[in-house]
């Protein structure tokens, strides 16, 4: 009798354990049963369930609080690994992102005075950015700081009054030790202040300072190593994204060379805004802030140690296709083409991609920024417009494209008659060409380096190499488009 009771108790315990372990799967299956979509309200229910079971999901908590970033990563991975056909589930939890603290760091050392002397594009872009930030984030969580060798908070919240304070002669602007600013030390300060619940915006000219007697190339190499170290330290804590924006502005003041030699200059000079933070917060920022519309904007470089997996893409039939195929209705991790047949050993098809989530869609226009895994090459990449649609597609296809959110067309062509069935098109984190065009290794004569920044490529290489080391010395994928070609 006692043995039967023990056996019954064990079976009951196993049953309870199984049902508890299966509860999350049941919650998710109920949520996605109708439409294979986990929408915002359903995400909230799942989050509430996990929040009510902190012991079971302790790895997702920091103290008593659920870590939002870890939660969303966990849900995404759980659905793919534990839910049947999980790869076909669309997860729409991004708008559940916490309302972050937005910290704006404005370098106010002497080298920046020329950007705030008068009504410059620098001031205009900062002003517009502040207005946009206040429109999409909690104004009470937006804090401006001045930074040189230390950080100083500004108590002025009103945008108009704050911009008017940006003047080399104003004591509220020239706060702290403005005679010096060491770039890598400043970066370390900002990186240490940027946690998973905040976004940091850093305004600077991003010029390395060298010792007077230091060899230029060796000095830049040392600076690059220190930049790499600063970012590695931050990447070793949690996932992290960096968005680098290049602008051009009027400049009227003293330019301080890399060896701290001042010379008066009036004209155009580049400056930069670096946006730093948790990948989900940065992706949310990119979706809300119209970066390309800020005055003086020229280029961007986005680098992260996580991939964007929610890019929408589809195969569309073009008048210029080579070969024939049928688009499979099966859903999965990759788009599937069936009954693929080449024409004289060639096969060509077109993909429509939604690049609205890229901070600068021009990055997606350069074929050199892609890695093609498979027996194909990129023939061309185009921004969708009415002329291209009319010239290359039938009216029914044009209608389909216009009803979608697609922004770009990518044409792929086979490089072998007997090409592999698996094809992957990856947009990578490699350094864009504009970075190298911006770099100069000599800034003794500022009049000859318009549009250029001393040591800039070394600075960006330092950041890039930190991410590469974190990603096992591989270019991390920003986007990965997958295809299966069945003959």
C-alpha cells in the first residue's frame, strides 16, 4: 500500500512538473493559434506570465525586475526551438520596448566652439533632434549633458533656451575643463553610463589627440587599440549597438590639430553623432527618428552584435527573369522556389526587400556591403520607383509591390549551371567606403581637409574590430535573407 502511494505521488509530481513546464508553450500556442502572429497584447500576457514565475525564469530577471531585452530574446528563441513551425511565427513585440532614458552628451571643449558660433547647421540638427526626441519619448527622461574631462548635467529642458545657451561666450556652455578632451576617455565615460534602459547620443568632432612628439601612425594605432578596448569592455556586459552619423556644418573658430596646434578657420567642417545602446532600443530609435532629415546629414554606419531578423522580403516575378520557377506557399525560415529550371545554364530572379528599418537605406544599395553564400551574384540593387516598376513588371505584379512595404529590388543571377539549392544573402557590418574617404592622416592645414577628419578610419576600425572579436572574428549580419531553390 505504501509502495502504491509512493508511486502515485511520484506520478503526480511528474505530472505537475510537466504541466508547469508546458504552461508557457500552452500560453504561446493559444496566442498564435489563429494567425501565427504574437502581437503586442499577446506579448504582454506572456510577459505577465513570466513575471509571475520569477523563480522558474530567474535568468531573465535583474533583481526583482524582468530584463526586457533578455525577455524578448528568450521568447524569440523559445518559439523557434519549442513551438511547432515556430520559424513561421511573426513576433510583433517591438513596441513593448521600455521607455528609455535618453542622455545627450555634447562635447564642449575648445575644438567644438566653431560649431556653436552663430546659427550653424550643428545647432539646427541638434535642435531638430531634440524636438523629435521630445515627441516620441518621455520629455522627463531626456537629459542633456556637457562633456570634456568629466560630465556636467544641464538643467535647461526647454529646447529654445537650451540651444541659445550654446555659445562659446556663455558660462553655462563653457563648463568644466574645456581646454582638453581625450576622445577615448570620453567614450569610456559615456559607455559606462549607458545601460540596457538608456540611449546615449554623443555629439563631437571625434578627432584623436596625439602627444606633441608622438609619431602620427603609431599614435593612431595606439588610439585605435584604446577604442577597441573601450568597446570590448562594454560588449562583454550585454548586447550593444552603435549608430555612427556623419554631418557637415558651418564652422567659425579655432581648429585644433591632432597635436593641439590652433589655427583659425571659417568654412564647412564635419561633425558626428554617435547613438549607443541596447539593440532593441536603438532599432526602436531608428524607426521613430527621421535621421536623414536632420540638417547636414551625409552618411551613417550601423554596427551591432545582434541581427535584425524581422526584415520583410519576397520573390517577385520580373520581365527580366531568366529561367522559370514557382513560388512555394510553404512558410519557413527561408523563401522557397519550386520547379526551378535554368535557361542555357543561367537562372535569374528578383527580390523585393523592405529596408525601412535601416538607419540609412543607401547602405543597402552597395553590393560590396553584402556577402552571398551560394552560387549566385548580385546583378543590381535599385530603389523602387514608378518608372522601374512600369519598365520591369506586369501590372498585377506592380500592384502587389505597391501594396507591400518593399523599398528596394535586388536582382540575383546564378554563377554555376548546377547551383546549390541553399542561398543566403547577408548585409554585413563591414566598414562602408565613406569612412575611408572621410579619413586623413595629416591635419596641419585645415583648409585642405574639408569634409575630412583626422584618424577617422582608425577610430572606426577600433570599433569594428571590437565587434568582430566579440563575434568570433566574423562580420556580423545586419540582415540575412535566405532562399531554398528546389529543382
